[in-house]
């Protein structure tokens, strides 16, 4: 069994701190770390300077980048927006427009507007969309403003792409709104045509009932029927009274008596026809009390159906008119707040930050070399020496 090395009292303190350590026991303390760091400060500083120089050289090779930004506000509470959002189950407008910005239709339209296949030197839309997505970012602020940020090495290209996104989105949004409005107009037009036929049928049924029953206004007709019967009864009573008075002094052969009897017979026949519901005679157009309940019930049913059909037709007509106007001019759905303008200065790369980070990383590597390379090398030498001793035995 090996024993740990004991410090030699005849050696100096720095030499004792840097003495080789055994494999079985390695003691590292703060004093040793500080001492090694101080002795190797030249290595650390040199590594940091070298890292800074390499980072500076690398930064000089990186191309400059320019950022262009366009901002718009999706619709929130307008009636046209509500109709448009009905296609998306009334989702959050910001989420809806973010999805539209990331759609293939918008991306392909942007590629065609800015000729990005020539810019990226590709022949396929898929490769152009991939490159475009790497240069574009969409964000939503707390106030629901949506920003389109484009970063490229050409300031004019950044501006063109950002504004092309606005134009393509506006075009797609208008097309979708017009399509939705046209669909609503066609729907209400179909419903309106069907209801127009139903209304015409209800009007024809009402006309048939009026011709069948002779009723125009049921309340007036009922009053007229009662009044006609009462008038006939009054006339009959008057004639009967006159006949009774005349018989007191005249006989049945008297011409006046015979005339009164004929008038009484005629009135009695009219009263019988009126009460029995006959349609012959001068009062055939006035219904009597016996027929009135059934006639009024049938009339009221047809009248109620006609009113309901007419009310529904007017409601559909109003909805169709709104849909027709919306189809003719759906109006803008999104509000453009800021169009992209030419950036006044570059946005990247952050050269100072890259140089500082490169210097720090290389300095840390130098520190690691100073702190751990020497002990590891000493342990390896110790291991090789012990292996050589074992082989000689």
C-alpha cells in the first residue's frame, strides 16, 4: 500500500504547493488554485487576446443585416369582421391573422411580388418558402398589434418583403371576406325565392277562402249577417202588425190584405234561407249565424298563415339586402398601422458583443488549461512511472 507524500521541511512554500500528488489522494485547495492562476496569468491573458482577435476577424467576414418592420391591427368589433370570423369559428382575430400570414397562399404571393426565387437562386416555391421563413418573424403585442419583421442583408429587400406581406394579406383577407359575403348572399337569395313561392301559395289559398266563403273582413261580415237577420225580422213584425190592424175592418178579399200577406210570405222565406245558410236570393253574399263560426275559423287560419309568410319574407328580404351590399363592397378587414420604411442603420451582426464573448470564452479556456492541464499531466507521469516499476518486478 502506498503512503501519501509528506511535505519536505527543507523545501520552500511554493515548491510544496506544486509538489506531485498521488493517485489515491488528490488534495486541491483554494490556495493552490490561486497560485496556479497567478503563475499562468500570461497564458490566460494571451488566450483572451487571441480569442478577441479571432472573433474580430470572424465578425469582419459576417455580412451586415438590416431589419424592416410593418405593423397592422386585425379587426376586433366591426360587423364585417364578425362575418369574416364566422369562417374560423370565431377564433381570436390575432391567432387567425397569424395563421393567414404563415399560410402557403400568402408566402407564394410574396415570392411572386418580390421575385424571391431569383433573389434566392432557387427554382421551386418550397425552397423559396423555407428561405423566406428563416428571414421573417411574426409577433403580437399586448395591444393586439401584429408586427411583420424581416431581416436580410439588403435593406431594400427587407422593406419590399415586409410590405409585400401586408399587400398579400390584405388581398387574401378581402378575397375571403368577399367569398363569405357572396355565400351569404346566395344563401339568402335561395331562401328568399323559396319563401316567395310559399307566400304566393298562401295568397292564393286566402283568395280561395274569400271566394268560397264570401268573407272579406270576418268581423264586418259577421256584423252584417246579424244586422240583416234583425232587419228582416223587424220588417216581418211591422207587416204582421199592419195586417192585423187591417183585418179588423177589412176582409181577406181586400187587395191590401192580399198584398200584405204576399210581402209577409216573401220575408218569411228570406228569413228561412238566411238562417238555413242558402246562397240564393238577394242576401246570398251575407253569411248567417249558423255558418259564421266555421267560415271564420277557416278564414282566420288562412289569414294567420298569410301574415306569418309575409313577415318571414320581409325578414329574409332585409337579410338578403345586407348580404348583397356586403358582397358588393366587403370593405377592408385589417387596418395597416405602419408600412415598412428603409432602415437607417444596420441591425446586425452585434460585433462588439461577439468580440467580447469570444475573448471571454478563450480566456476561460486558458484558465482551464492553467488549472487542470498541469495536475492531469503530473498524474499521468506518476501513473506511467508506477506502471514501469510494476513491470520491472
